[in-house]
């Protein structure tokens, strides 16, 4: 008996002091927060202005947002080391969008987005390892190294699309499939403020409204389409009103609780059979448009720093949780350390994993047809599809 007690005590003694402190502290199970009221278009009422956050959800959201942030910073580093090549559009600063949207829907719902897709790829269920390996073009990537930054996919996640605005009609089509199959599912169809002026988006609005499709059109307004401010690019910057006959709401996209509650509201609206709805998420990206854009020629460093200091989504959640006794600073720091290690391990895999073999060029062209020969760059070499 004494030996058993001794082993238990020695085990406790070996734990880090901070972990013992966190374990012994009594935290609140949940807390109620006031959130910013959404601006509404053709809606009599909108999402609630108060919401409850549980300790469990708060810790989960914090870890997910930190993972997306650290993953994007690691992608920046790998790109500058020329390990990641080609196009690379980072979403750090916009973590409340991808994590908040996922928190407001079901795993069986659908999501399609534009090329700033790494965060959504993670929140839809893929690992950091698969994402970074795809960015480095390795065979352990989620698209076996053949897609890269703009072409990543997961279950009920349809990319990552490189053509500006082209994913919006596709999203309407996915919503049509949801309705046609009689499933209680919705499709989140995302695009940026730069794409919001595309004609095909308005065509998709029209069809979705005519057929009452369960489609949530979501404009991620990060204030700059490439290097042009919204004021210089759009006669009307009220993107949530752009559907005209379609109801809309404008949401604080830097507050994960605002995004979550607005998404729940919009999803319930679509599931009720009323047709599509628009959401504008007012957010901000810390990096430039892509890695080739330093991001400070059309905006000042002071502007970026002001957003970081006042509206950072991770900082806002952290402050709420600590001030409401949902978590301690030490506990959140431990999560930071664990996330950094996960990112470093994933980056090591993404740099050590082999590139796909040359014969992969002919694979997966069709999924059901028998294998066939595909001529390569050298016409005397043929690759056989084994799809």
C-alpha cells in the first residue's frame, strides 16, 4: 500500500508544476458573452447578441486557431526557403472565419472556397502534416503532391479553387444536389471581396433564389482584393446587400463567437426551406495577397499593427477565456507549446517525404474506367493509369 502511494506521489512530482496547478484549479464550465449585433438586409431579426461559450469549446477553438496561425507562419518560412513553390495565399488573421464557420455547421454539410484555403482544409478534417506535405509537393500530401496550395480537398470540402469567383456557381450546384437528394444539408460557398464583382456570382444568386437552394453565400471581406482597397474597387461595399432579393447579414469576422452564431442562424434559415442567404465576414489578412506581395505598398504597417493589437481573433478569444475563468494563461501557453511541436513535426515530414513518382502523371484521371496509357512529355515513354 505504501509502495503504491509512493509511486503515485512520485508520478505527481514528475509532472510540470504548471500542469499540477491547472489540474487543481477550479474553472467555470461556461460563460455568457455579449457579441456585436449583425447588420441585416431583408431580415426582421438576426443572430442573437449574446452567446454561451463552454470551457471545452473555448479550448478547442483556441487550439484550432493557433494551429492555423502557426501552420501559415510555417508555410511562409518554407516558401522563403524555396521548399514551397508556385502560388501560396496565406490566411493568418482570418482564423475566426474558418474555425467559426465550422463550429456553426455539421460535418455532413458542404464547403467550397477560393484559393486562400489552408485554414478550411484543416477545419474540414485534414491534418497539418497532409496540408504542409501538399504545399511542398510530396506524395504524403492530401492530393498526393499534385494539387499544391490552391487545390486541396477533404470529405465534403471541394477545394481550394484558383479561378477567381468560379467556385460560387459550383457551390450553388452542390446546394442543388443537397436539395435534389432530399438531404438536410447546406453548402457554404465562399469568395472574397475582390471576386464579389464577378458576373457569375450574380448568376448563381439568381438561380439559387429561383430554386430556393440551401446555399450560404459568404463574402470574406478582408478589405483588399489583391492590392486594391474595397473603396477603390466597388461602388457599394455593402457586400451583404449584393444579393438584392436574397437576405443578408454583415458579421464581425474577427470574433469567432460572432461567426459561429451567424453561421448557425444562416444554416437554420437554409434548412427551413427559405432558400439562400448571404453573409459578409468583415475580416483582415496579415500577410499580403500572396507570397509575392509584401502587403505594405497599398496599406501601412501601422494599419496592420493596429488590427493585430485591437482585433486579433486569437487574442480576443484568449482574453475572454482568461477573464471569465474558462482557462488560465498557463494552460493556454501549454497549448501554444503543443501546437508549435505539432507544426514542427509536420514540417519535418513535409520536407523529408519523397516527391510523387513520375508515373503519378497518369494516375487518377478517371476513377472508374480501366487503366489506359497516357503519353508523357517524351512521346516514347508511356505511363499507365492504375486508377
